[in-house]
């Protein structure tokens, strides 16, 4: 039986708008986006950035930045970090809007107006008092952390029993904040009626951007200049998802026309097509696609997809699939007793996560075998719109230290950001194993002597 959720897992943060996209901004900061759309419903559109940390018992989140996007809801986005700042490419209707996300250091006792020259002055307050804001997000004191992290937790005892002298000292400690600035915008979808960008991805080498939408075209752009390089009428219906291979040589696209196609970026010709024998000849549609590296083999990788049966409401049984990246042939698949909505692969290629369409369930699988190792029923009250693993090989700073083997963030239109962690599998210390072997051998010797063997 798969492990169940730890009591400390679950709600990490709550926002006041539906969430549609999630991605790690740094090794410790997650960015979520969504909104209520252009209708005057009173529901905001925009981004939220949270810092994730582990306090020794469970994961916590601190709200860092909120940025509203006016009437434009953000349904999809991609992030690229170049070490100095991050580029954020957000799908806003038929266009892709580029944002610069610039990190800056502020001091715990310094007001925001002094730090930026534009923001309204914040009340200083007690720098070491831990509290919870109206969204249920924990705020905690920080000190200068490891290189690249910007922050580090204070011991609980120090936080709760700090003296005024300690508070004055902590008033000058560093914290990281982000400024989000809108830059260029390009039209990426040209459907005559209600054009919409459905997906945007940035290549692992940071040189290309690919977009897909309702007109069924795969468009590749130079990045970050966002100058169009190629335009391929790849599908007869809208593109639901796409992804770059880890070596930035291929891009896979999936569409409501039922096809999954792999394209050679050098020639922009079709390299292969994903083909499989569907159960009982039923029609299945690919929903999401993601590449993942193979552990300890950075030059090799796998392709994962999730698929759902077409037109069988109430009898939905989706598949998590693993493909041969060269031939496009199916290597492995596992059937899941409901339709699927979201997919994520950890940066080291070891784990895959899926989220369900109707029950809000989240599950984690071992990538090479597709064995389920964690299952969280009803993690959300509605369908899971996005998943993102906490990274362990991120170059933008050290990963978050915790007692878990893997942790995945999930979002939904229920306005919640949740986290689900797989506990470390317990192993027997070497000295205990040696002692057990000695005891067994001694017992066998005694038994043989007793029976005269």
C-alpha cells in the first residue's frame, strides 16, 4: 500500500483567486499565477511569490511578493533564471508578456520605501515575532542564510524568547525581495475567433521559447529577444501542452486532435509520433507531456505523458505513460482509476507526480518503474491545475533541507497551494546489519551442534 500523507502536509498558502500555473523561481521561491479573468467579478488576476522553508517538522511558506496584472488573467507561464534576475513569460490571452523579476536585498528593520524609493513605507514591528497573516501563510524571522539562499530560519527558542537587544540586532539582517517589471509583449496565437496562448516553455539552454495555442501552430522564438524563428502548422486543433528535451534538441507537442508529435528543432521537421494500442480501440487524448532526465545519465532522458479517454464521462480511466524518446514507442504505462489533469517530473528525473481531474488527488510515482509511492486522495476540492517538485539540483542556490525524500507542490482553482512529501525510507545501520548476521550465524551453529549435524 502506498504511503499516506503526513499530518503536517497539506495547505501551504491560500490566495484570493483561482490558480492555474506554478513554477519554481529559485531553489527556494515558488511563483503561482491565475485570476478571475477580464469579467468584472471582483476576483484579482496576478502572481504570488512565496518562500518555502522547512522548520524541522514541516514545510512552511512566507508570502514575498504579490503582483496584480489588471484585467489579464495568467493561465500559463515559464521562468528562466540567469543568475542575476529571472525572466517570466506569461500567457495573457493571445499574447505572451515578458516580465523581468529582479531580486533585491532588504534589511529586516528597513522600510520598503527606503529600499525601493517607490513603495509605501511599511510599519517596522517586531522583527522576531512569528505570526500568521490573513491568508494562513506563516511569517517567521530570518537571518542571513547560505550563499544563494538569502534567508535562513532562526531557532524556535531564539524566536520566541528573543530579547530587545536581539531584536535590535536582527533589525539589520538581510532578506530577499523581488521587483516585477513588465517588458515586451508578442502575439503568439492567431486564431480568427478568440485566440489564446495555451502553453509557453523555455528551452533548458535558455536560448529558445516555444508557444502553442488554439490555432494549432507550434511557434519557436529566440529568447529573451522573443523574435520568431519558425512557425509550424503542427496540429489541426489547439495545442494543449509542449516541452523541450533536456538537451534542447527536440520539442514535443500534444493536441486535441489526439496526436503527440516530437519535432527536431534544428530542421523543424517531425522526428517521431507517439503511438500506442489503446484499450479496446477507444480514443484517448494526451493531456500533458514532460521530459525527464535519467538518474546519473544526464545525456539520456525519458518522455512522460498523461492521457484520458475521449467522451466517456463517468468512466474515466487515465494513463501515466513513459516513452522511448528516439522511436516514440511506449515503454511503460500504468492505468489510473480517474481522469488526469496535471503532470510534473523532478529535476533529477527520479520521481513523477500526477494530479486528478475531478477528485483533486495527487500521487507520486518512481519514474523508471512507474510504481506509486505516495497517494493523497482529495488533496484539493477541485481539479489539480498544476504540480511542481521542490528542486534538488537547482543551480540558483542550495535546495531546501528537510527530512523528506521528495516533496511536490500542487495548486487548484480552489485557491490553495498545498505540499505533499514522501518520507525518507528507513534503512538499518550497517553495524546493526552486521550484528544480525553474526547472531543468525551463531544461532545456526548452536542449532546444528544441538541436533548433532
